[in-house]
C-alpha cells in the first residue's frame, strides 16, 4: 500500500482492499489519538452538529431526510420517489435541499426548517463524558451547522452538552448559504472574530473541511464507528481528495479526552 496516498484515501483503500495488514493499519489509523501538544495553540473549537457531535449510527438525520422528502412531495404534488430524486438533486446542486427549494420555488425557509426538524430526539442519550471533555477544552466552543438553531439546541440539549457552547451559527445566520461555501465560513469567522490559525474544525463531511484547511485551521474528520460496514455508502458521498484532513477519528469523546 502506497504511503503517497493521503491519510483519508489510504484508510478507505485499506478498508476495501481485503489485505489484512492494510485493513488493520486503517483500523489503527481511525483509533489513533492526537497528541495534546499538537492542539496547544487552539483557542477556538468549531463543531459541525449532525453526525459529528453524535455518532453516525444514531442516524437522526434519517428522520430529517424523510421530512424533507415529505415537504417536497406536498409542495410540488409529487410521488415520494420523484420528490426524493428532486430533493437529492437540489442537495447536490446547491449544498442543501433548502437552498434549491428557495431558488427554484421561492419557499419560506423558516417553514421548511420547522417542518424538516420536527423529529423525535429520544434516540439521543446524555453523554456526560463528552460533556466533560468539551467543557474542559481551553477556549471558546461553537456549533457551526447547515441546520437550524432550534435543531442544534434540541440536539445538544439531548446530549447534555448545550451549556458548554459559546454560540451556535446556523443556516439562518449564514443567509441560507450552506457550508462548504467560502462566504459562509468568512461570515462565521468574522462574526465570532475567530483567528483561524488558532482554531480547529470537526466535521463528518470531508468537503466541508476544504475551506477551513485553506484558512489555516486544523481539521478533524469524524467517520462512522463501523466504518467497515458503511464504507461503500460513505465513500460515495466523498470527493476522494483529502489533503485537507489532518486527523481522522471514529470516537469524538476519546479524541477530545486525549487533548485535556
Ligand atoms: Mg454533519
């Protein structure tokens, strides 16, 4: 296995290679904890919300996804399958389904956000260890999400971590322009006076780490805990380019605890 391949591509390659040594190396890579010294200059800790602050397997997003399909179906009087196709097309073309619906159908974004996020949060359990780790991080902590503040607050409250964040920057604050648009990161950084040289971003979508890395931030990619089983579906969502990913982990709590 070539060492030339970047970290993230190497992990993906090894998980799907069938080569035992390579596979084990990939397993080790996702379990490797950072050295506190590497993060000693970090003063601002920026977290994506969905599939980052709670693990991928909780699959809260599946409920939101279903609600969005229902919204498109009702709005455009489409069958579910047709609505879903359009929903995904807008997601791919515009970064979020919402952005596509606003551009092509001039919908009320607040109505959409309310309906999309009308979900059951009972799958989320309080995470005292994660809460203690976030609390102990030196500096400010932010949630930076393409969802709504209401959804972020409900999610963080269910996890028992809400009180440890200084602010939540959501899709409304971003004027409905989602990550990975550069202008949205600029807005977030300037609003909160974040010095990117002393900041880190945690994300589950590789493409959302490209701009942070270019701005000088450290970047951490969260991957599913059972990466092996989900690797194909997950790989399909990615760009295959990963020079912008500094760390890969499948356990946010363990990663943060290693830093304090
Ligand atoms: Mg996410």
